[in-house]
C-alpha cells in the first residue's frame, strides 16, 4: 500500500500554493483563448445560420466561454482547492472530446478521428494539467481523456463502414488503425510527461524549501509563504492564526543526551505536530527548537484550544529507549490575523512575545490574546 499511497498523495501546503498559481494562469489563458476561438464560430454562423455543424460549433465554444468566465471569477474571490483542478481539467479535456463527437455526429464521421486541429488541443490540456502540481490530476484526468478519444475511435470503427465513408468523402482522409494507435500512444506519453514533471517539480521544491532533518518547511520558504497567506486572507476576508511553539529546556536536553538525543526530540516533535494538524495547515521549523504554525480559518479561541491539544500531546511523549527515555514539554504563543496585526512581522512578533510570556510564567503553557485561557 505504501507505493500506491505515494502515487495518490495529496499535494502538501507548498505545492497547493503552487497549484493555485498554476490554476490561475490556466484560467487567464483559457479565458483569452476561448474568447478568440469564439470569433470563428460566430462568423461561420452568421455566414450560414442553417448549417448544423456551425450551430453546434458555436454552442460548444459558447459553453466553454461561460465556464472559463465562471472559473476566472471564482479564483478572484475564492482560494484554490484541489477539487477545482480536477473539475477544470476534466472540463477542458471533455470539451475537446465533445467537439470531436459533434464532428462525428453532425459532419462526415471521419472528421472526428482525422481532425488535425481540434485533436492537437488535447496535448495543451494534458500538459496544462501539470501546472496544478497534483499528480492525481495528471494520472486520473489524463487517463480519462485518453479513454475518451479511444472511445470515439472504437465508436466510428464499430458503427460505420470506414471504407465506404472514405469513398463518399475522400477529402476527409481514410481511416488508418496505425495512425489512431499512434495518436493514443502519443497521448499516453503526454500524460506520463505531465506526471513526471509534477513528480520532479515536487522533488526539487521539497529539496529547496524543507528542513532535511524534520521534513518540515524551512524558514527561507516561510517568509514567502507568510506574505502569500496574508494576501489570501485579505482578499477573501478570512482569518488565520500564527502559533510560535518552542521546546522547553532544549539546551539541557542536548547537554544531557547529546545532539543525537536533541535531534530525536525534534523529529518526534515535528511528527507529532503534523499528526495533530489538518493537511491545509502549515508547519515550519523556524530555527533550532522553535516551530511556527499557520492555522487556516481559525480564530483566537480555536487557535489557543488547538495549541493546548498539541501541548498535551507532547507532554505525553516518551522519546528513546526506556533506559534513556526523554520527556519534554512545549510552550506556545498565539496571534491571530487580523486582530493582532495585518503584516507578517507584527503577527510574528506578537506571537513571539506571548511565547516569551508563557516561558516566563513557568513553561508548558499557551498564551493567546486572553492570557489564562
């Protein structure tokens, strides 16, 4: 199950941010391209309003325009979520399939399988999937698009006399099984390349932004991420909490158990924090034994309550073998956007001050907006 779970692993917070930016780029391009493509069917429909192929071509492009505009507006007012990447990728691929199906039904059927313009849009769709930075989209929706085109080919082959069709409409070209098989192979290759790009991109990004010991995001990436979170919260009128958390008496742990013992404590602490937070939340190793948490859609009371849950979970931990068991505690300070500040350094400073207050009051405690909660 390990490799299978890895194959279908959700993008983490860093890749979700990258996927959101990619989705916005695709949304802008989609809106511009469909607007330009709408010119041709409108012109053809005006020239020959009674032609069925012109009518349905216009309807398909109009539907694409409405969808493109709806997605564009959504992304201007809402944060990106993985389900949107699945939806838009499915729509983009299925729209190309629908156009080819209409060619089969309305025009000479060989138009649908010999088309050399609309078919190539498949490759734009398949490669654009990688911009969502989600390997599941590449595999699932990419595979769906390949199956859709394969179904069109099988339908034409099984429901029509392709030889007779060629003699009746020679300008559409004949049906070639080897050509169709080559098309499907090339589409599968595009799916694989898109998937490989996401995997490689995730590997490179993780090497650059993650702490090698704990696997958490590092401080260098945190500065960029924090500004992004503030901008997103401002844009969508949301709030989030910043928790600065620190292992108590960590220097004495290093002095008593050595750096190997200290490293073991940090690894277990990082794993415990990750296990008790949502996938959408962000955990950063800020430096040494200090960690910063960004909790989405969380107010002051909820953040303090969550910090207490984390504190109690750490309090129960035992690190190492029984003869060298290490027990430790943590202290935390909590700040909330926008009540405690609307810029990164102010929020971080406020949370850090409350962390120092928690340590001054005896450690193993949480201080938020209302001390004593």
